[in-house]
């Protein structure tokens, strides 16, 4: 499904969220091997490596940034066309606004794509 989403010409610069640092590395490596301009961004990287990755995305050298949610907080990158949730975080309960007494289980069915 991800291949279909990123093949869309409207996806010019995207952040793909992964649940773990390991998965971010693996997915970025796979995408790069398939010919996509992709890189990972997560907390196990040195500050210098994170800065270089963000700078490369700003300059257009990276089209697909595979990041953990923690690493992506506060990113200052213009022109993000899409945000893709490849792995959803482990959220066992979803609380609905206006119904504090009602709890539902959230089950992700597939990656989701959100135009920015």
C-alpha cells in the first residue's frame, strides 16, 4: 500500500511515521534501495546526523523522511505535501471528545495518508 501512496506525483515531500527507531531505519533503507530519495530520522541518531538529514530534506535531496513521532516534533521544513502514518503508535484506547465515559479500541487497518 505504501508503494502505491508514494508513487502518486502529488507526494512531493512527505514524512512517514514509523513506530520504532529500528523500523524507521529499515523502511528508509528499503525505500532508498528501491530508488526513492529517503532517509530516517530518530532519537538514536547523533545531533549532527539529525541536522544533516533535516538540511537535506530542506534542500530537496530527501523526498521521503521516515521518522519516529518523537524525532519529528518541532521539525522546521517547508513544503511538506503529505504525512503518512506507516505504523500507528500503540494507543490501546481512544477517548472521544464529549463522551468521557465512553472508550473505544482503535485498530489501524492500513497506512493512512494525510495531505498537509
